[in-house]
């Protein structure tokens, strides 16, 4: 089931290195940029999100399980990394931008069924939701706090900059 799901659905996951650390620090400010022109791995991922077909609760749970297994960093958010549709999602993306790691993302506004599946998977009621190496981390408050405390750097240190998210 998981294998079938991955071929059927995973093209809806966007994966991108959100921005290079150097460009952020050179400019002395957080910059939102998802353009990675030289990265052929991510090129196709910027296609418009496809509608996830209706599925049973079980198959959508498998989908989420597969997402978080395949993507070392996975965010379920409102909007997409290059155009968040909520300040909380935007904040979480900007935090993740500080690390040169690939990030898989799904726009839960585009897929209400996925939204419900994610909530029941994590037992967390709000978005964004971030998973690292399969572990549910939390939302924007938690990720920002972990960033400030140095915990995020620790968690992400073995996530290679060149690792593919899918
Ligand atoms: N303090 C929260 C902020 C997230 C939040 O409150 N999200 C709300 C507004 S975007 C939400 O997802 N509500 C449920 C919904 O919109 O379905 C966090 O740390 O992530
Ligand atoms: S959509 Fe209104 S606070 Fe997130």
C-alpha cells in the first residue's frame, strides 16, 4: 500500500532547499526565496499542486506516514513555501530557511482531506505542522523556539544539504 501511495501521491509533495544560508546572512535579514535554478532535483516539484484524490482514512494516513518517512524535513502548511498563505506557516518556513536542508511541503488548503489526516496522525489541531526524521515536532512556536535554543541545529545536523527529500 505504501509503495502504491508513494508513486500515486508523492508528486504532490514539494521539496526544495528553501534558501541558501549564505544568502540569508549576507543580506543580514531573512529572505524568502525558493528559487534554486541550478537544482534539477527540485525543478519539477514547483509544478502546481495536484488535487489528492479522495481516499479512505487509512490510505490518507498511509500517505502522511509515507511523507514523513521519505522527507527528513516535512511541513504541512497553509500555502506553499514560496507563497505561504498564513503568517504562522510563513514563520515556520522562514525558520527552516535558516538551514540548508531539503524540505518537503504540502499545502493543506489545497487538500482538506489531507488536512484532516495530518491532524489525526499528529493529534495536533493547528497548522503549520513540522516533522523531522519522521518525528512530529510541532508548529511555528515550537520550531521558532527550537531554533532560538539551538535544538533545531542539533536535530538537523545529520540531514545533508544534498539529501533528496523524496
Ligand atoms: N501557535 C500556533 C499557531 C498556529 C495556529 O494557531 N494555526 C491556526 C490558524 S492558521 C490553525 O491552523 N487553525 C486550524 C485551522 O485553520 O484549521 C503554532 O505554534 O503553530
Ligand atoms: S490562516 Fe488566519 S491565522 Fe492562519
